[in-house]
C-alpha cells in the first residue's frame, strides 16, 4: 500500500519538531531519541511492537460514526491459517481500510475471532521520528517484502496482512461515481501469498471514492506528469482534492467495507509465473464478483461497473 498522503503531514510535523529541539535547551532529549531511532531502525520490519492499545482508542469510534463506516463479513476466516487481504479502492485517505483494519471500532476481532489484522503502509512513514512509534503502537507495519514475510512466517497463524493494492496510482483515479482499481499488473502480493501459503481475500470499500472531490488530470498532461514524478520520488501522489468543509474534511458519506471469501492458495517456495498469473486471475474474478454482488446494497446502482486497469 502506498499510504494516504494526509498521513504524512503529522509525520513531517514530528520530524520538524525533533530537529527544532536540537537547537534549544532540550537538545539532549532530541539527541537521545535519535540514538534510540538508530538502535530501533529495523523493528518495523520485524513485526513492529505488537502493542495494539492504540487500536482501541475512543477517538476511532467517533471517526467511524462521522461517515459512518461499517465492516461487513461474507465468510469466516480460519484462525489456523494466514491471509493477505487486498483492500480496494485506495481513495484519497483509505478511510475504510484504516478504520476497519487498523482500529477495533468496526469490530474486526468480534467478526473474525482469532485473526489479527495488520495494515501495511508506506515504508517511508516508519522513518519519521515519533510518528513511527505511534503507527507501530497502532499495529501497523511497512509494506515491504521483509515485513510481510515476517508477519506470515514468524508470527504463527491467524495473521491477516492488509494491503491496499492500488496504492498511489489508484488514488489518482479516485472521484465520486468512479469505481476504478489498479491491479492488472500488480502481482507481487500474489507471489508472496504463494511463497507462504497465505490465502487471498478480496475486500472492497464502497463509498471510499465519494469522500472527496478531486481534480483528475488526463494522461500525458503536465499535471499528471508532475504527479507521477512526485510519486516516483516520494512514494505517494499529491492529489488536488477538496472535502465538504475547510477543504480537508471529507464528505459525510457512508463507507461499507466488505470482506470477501478467501481464495485457497497452496504453498510454493518458488512459484512459477504461470501459478502467479493463475491466482492473480482468480483474485480479480473474485473481486469483480464481490463488487457486483454487494454494489446495490451498499448504495450504488445496478448500472455501476468495476474497471480494473
């Protein structure tokens, strides 16, 4: 997942604060922290801190109720297996994915007993002072191969690694009335699932693209080229969007995150390209089926189509 760009603002603010403290009488505090940062540098890719009390903060219930956001279960997840949940679409802020899988406000633990959800996000966020501690306390980990491999091989069973597959590229296609997911050429998550024998589970957040109005630049335009360049350098795309109030406050639109049925995946130490393509195709078909089965009950019309690019 390429994380929601709004998450970088508090992270950057924390970085500026720690640098500022270096030039004040509190410089020893900042110095000690940076020493700690070096010593703890690899922890995020080793499962983080596994302290999930932040997930139960009361503030997340207020966030859930603002839209509101709802988590819907369509099938059981066996706690004796591991899973990779592909969450779609990214939208501007991934409100559905964050609220349902990185907090307990929507009741994930009750709906899927024995299964631990871990949202994996932009690895660069774990390099930001102070902010990294907050997101690790919330149970989040980097979306990197070593991090995901650790979660699927060193943390026992009952792990559900949640990846927002479309990432930054998908956020650029986010707009009300549009249901576009970027995944035709994104097969890395399928290869990892095969390597560790983790079942694949499609997830769709209906209403995610309705939360903001975005200026969408056409392919090849100067605006899109600048966005793509920024995304290549920074890892996320600078979206030009407005919300309902004071620009950044999203529209109060219901978001329903539907968790589909797991796709059984065998364990292959070195999966072939043919195997990856096969399970990637099965996943896309399952995602499309999930979308069409639930679109009407989740507020869309029968005419809405899912575009996979």
